[in-house]
């Protein structure tokens, strides 16, 4: 069976990637005011969304179109100073450690063997080696992969901890010392104005891994967390308050962003739950293969070992047309298998299940090329890492709700501008956002807002967020900073 997922018609991609869409241009020579904000030394702190990460990597063009760099360009029209970034060495996007590649190249669009367009890693040799540290301080302190507590963790930029996961290769490149902290290096620059967008990764890594991490709510020791665990909300609240206090000590003000819903980004909304097309004969054959499993469920329900509702939810039934994929679900009741072992904890997906974008590369293909019955999503279930089930989504939402309450409360207590990124991305997902020359949506690859990793914005998406931040800053500080022309920024890349 061919891979079912078709991202988009190639012609639509080409048109979207190459179209020239412009807003009304900013009038040159205008007089703009910073109001009560001092923009002379703007420092941005955060994770990949601050660094300019896009298309699954950090590369020069992405950094040049980072959210803070766009903001700094507009701040310069109202008294803002120089804005420096720890630029990587190329547009390939990979990272090296003493010559060995440790991070992959970025995504670009290409055609597969069947002529279907989709994201592939750009070929080429990465040249950015983290062993070649950068000198000096940088206004953009965005570190891809950083969680809230990582900003205050000494040694997060120590090259000796990269291979063990104790430190971050991106921060290694520009940390002031091996034992430095991100927030310490940022505060040492005495920012006159700052931005802070942190907390996404405290839930996102759990979500993008299909909930394979652990919800650490109730565990106040982040040193015990795994890479895909959910950060305890009290830990988040404590470190977030510390970070704002450190940045605000010298600043006239700042702008903060809250955490979007995972259901608003293409990584979780592109692959449909019913991604399996079958004809009547194939559906009948698959049902025959699952007859023994379904019969076992019926017997256990009759014995009271499972409820009729669980029996129905677990019963596998394919028919002609589009069908829900078969997935693993660890929350199902473990049942003995009369033939030995246990029955598999599997069921067919429902609209409430979120299939991750990366599952599209294997869904509908053969797990075993020599076995025509081993179609992934049909005869072989999608694994735990490929699906975010409702129970896992609930854990994400609970933590996110608490984080966002903290962010808004801290912003209000410190007189900071606040950007409701959650509402913005929900609008992108539900109805799209119009601007003078077009519309932004969250549709994967063609919507204009998200890059090819399905998580991070395109330059055009970052430009829209920058305009929202400028609006919030102008309202809070009485400034008249001009917005940018969203249409002058690009979307996805079809080549290097």
C-alpha cells in the first residue's frame, strides 16, 4: 500500500512559496516614539521560537527572520540600538561537534519517488561546529530546546555535557563560560527592554513524542526529569518569576508571550485519524485477520473483564472507503491471550486522537517488506510515540493552563506587554488571519504561517507575531513603533 499522506498539490506549494504579497508599505522618514520604553538595548530570551528556528533546524536565513530580529528592526525606527545574534555558519542547518554531525540539516520541499511533494532534509555538509565558540555577548538569547528551568541551570552551555543531554549544543556556542546560565548572560547585558517567550518546550516535547514522557506534576526536582517530561507547574511558576525579575532589574519594560495549544499547530493537525483508504475486498480481508482478536474482546466483555464500551472502542472494523488507523493505547485494560501472553492493547483512532506529523513517513507502508499484511496503521498499529491520545492531551492542557495563568499574572504584576500567542494560533487554525495582501492559515506547507517542521513559524509567521508584539508594546508603553509588511516575508523553501 502506498503512503496515503499527500501534503498538498505541488502547484499550490510553488505558488504559495513564490507569491509576492505585500501590505501597504511603511512610510519612510516617519517620526516614531518609544513612549515610556527604552529600546536602546533590547535583549530577547527564550527557546527556538526566539532563536529563529524553522524547518527543523537553525540556519542563517531563519535567524535573520527571527521574531526578535524583526522586532529590533522596528525598534531601531524608534530609538532602538544594535541587535546582535549568534549566527550559525550556513543555511544548511546542521550542527557539528568536533567534526561529527549531531543535529540534522533543515527541511526543504522535494518530490518523492511517486511524485508527491513533502519535506526532506537538505543534502549538504553542515559547517557550524559547536567547538568553535563565539566571543562576546548577544542580544538574541534564544536557545532551541530550552525549557523554563534550563534558563537558570548552570552548565547548560558546557560542551562536556552535550552527548549526555546535560547541556545544550546551541547555548554551547555562545555561553560566556562553561558554568554560565542563559538568564545570567542575558541579565549581565543590563537590558533596557526585553522579550521572554519560554515554557513551550515544558509541554511540547511530551506532546511531540506522543506522550512517551512523564507528567512530573508534583515533582519539584527538575534534575530528575527526562527530556520528554512535563514540567511541574510550581517549578515553572518559580523559575519564570525569577527570570522576569532578573531581566526587569535594569529594564524599562518588556513583552512576554504565553503558550499556544498543541492542537493549533500542523504537527498535530495534518495527518487525519482516518488516513487508510481500502476497497471492499481488502477491508474484508483485514477484518478476517482481526476476527480472533475481536472475538476475544467479546468473550472478555461477556465475563465482565472489560466494559461493553471498552469492547466497542477496541473492536477493529474496516470497510470500503476511508478508515481510522489502528493505534496502540496503553490505557486499555491488559487482557490475557488464550494463545499465550496478552492481547494487544490496540484500537482504531477516533477524531479525538492526534496523529503526529512524523508518522506520515511510515503510515501505510510495510513494516516488513516481505510481509504484505504488515501495513503500518492496518496490520501493524501505530506506536505510542506516533499518537497523542486524549488522556495525554489532558495532561498537556492542565500544565499549559497553569503556565499561562502564571505568565499573565507575572506580566500584570510587572507592567509588561502581553501577547496572547494561544489566541493567535487558535485563530490561525480555525479561520485563518487576513492581512492586506493575503491570508495566513495553519495548513501544513501551504498556509504560509508554519515552516516544514509543522511546529515553528515561517518568516511570514514570525512577522505576524512581531506585529502583534508591537501592538501590545505600543498599547502598554504609549509608543508608536511601526509594524512590518507581512507579505514581504517568505514562507516555505522549495530549494536552498
